[in-house]
């Protein structure tokens, strides 16, 4: 189990780096698609089948199509490498590395031994739906309003005259 | 035996990779794709928490993160199309309209 998990982790890291260092935008989008599918495997590992399938449908089926269509519409071709090699970038990378180490150290010390054993554990569709429509009803409605605002904003931004 | 630490390690590494992309790339499309990598790495932490603290709540949070990611990419790509139409480029270093 652990071997399969880390093989999957290796592949997701390779696909993420493929998105990062790609020169052809469409090829980077395809690498992002494989990255999303490898992310869904973590959900299957954790026993949450529903979230794994939602991940594949929404990310691999929806967002990738959106990104690929925009790349095709904009006509982005293979470009010269556009990395921002400057002092501020390297300072940012060093700060980020310190942040990552701090997260690993702090969370590794505190959360690894903290097992709350919530009474609400359920990975089925019925369990998640029950949680959404009872305890999380207000955030669910706010999320629907957010989606509506997103649709209107995307329409306004992509219109001809702004 | 697989533990929460494994999920956390993979998640932090992928978050770091996505953040490097946001900092280093100048193409707006690449920045949006790196943001997607960062959001997905957060989902790995949450699903590890759900698995090892035996809790349903992180799974609901994953669904909300998914909604936010979808809205973010839709609005971001709309902005990218508009910038391409108005300025003729998606290089973020060339946009100075809001510079004080």
C-alpha cells in the first residue's frame, strides 16, 4: 500500500513539474490533466470514492476543457522560456522553503498524535450529503451564490467591450 | 503502514512546487495552472485528515474548495481573454495600469 502511494506521489510530482517547466501551453494542460487524475487516486486511497469521482468529473472533465479552450482561443504557441529570474523571486523561494519546513515540523509534532475520533465519520455519498444539508447548509448556499457571481463575472470579463 | 504524515509530506511538496510556479512563471495561464496545483495539494492534506481522524467535515471542506477553484479558474481565464484582447499579451510583467 505504501509503495503504491509513493509511486503515485512520484507521478503527481512529475506531472506538476511538467506543468511548471513546460514550454508548450497545451502540453502543460495535458500534464495538468494527468496531475488531477493522480490527485483523485489519493481520494481513492483514503476510501472516499465519491470525492475521487467528483475530482475526476469537475477537474479533469471541466476545468481542463476550459483551460485548453482558452489556450486554443488565445493562440498561445511554444514560447521562449518566460521564467522570472530575479532577486525577488529567489527571496520568495527561500521564504517559501522555510514556510514548508515550518509546516512539516509544526504539524508533524502536533497533529500526528492528535486523533479526535469524530462521531460523524462517513465517506459515503449519503454521509457527505447529510453533512452538507444539515450542518453546512449556510456555507452550501453561499457557495451557490459564489458560483452565480462567478458565472456573471466570467461573462462580463469575456465580453467584447468592457 | 500508511499514516497521516505521508499525506502531509506529499501535500507540502506539491504546494511548494505550485508556489514556485506562481512566483517564477510570468505567463498568466501558467500562473492559473500553478494555482490549481496548490489548491489540489491542500485537498490531499484534508483527505488525509478525514481518513486518519475519522471525520466527515474535511470532505465537505474539499467540496467547497472545489467550488472556489472552479469559480477562480473561470474568472481568471475570462480576465486572461480580456487582457489578450486589450493588451495583446498575457505576460504579467507588462501590465502596469494599476501601478501607483
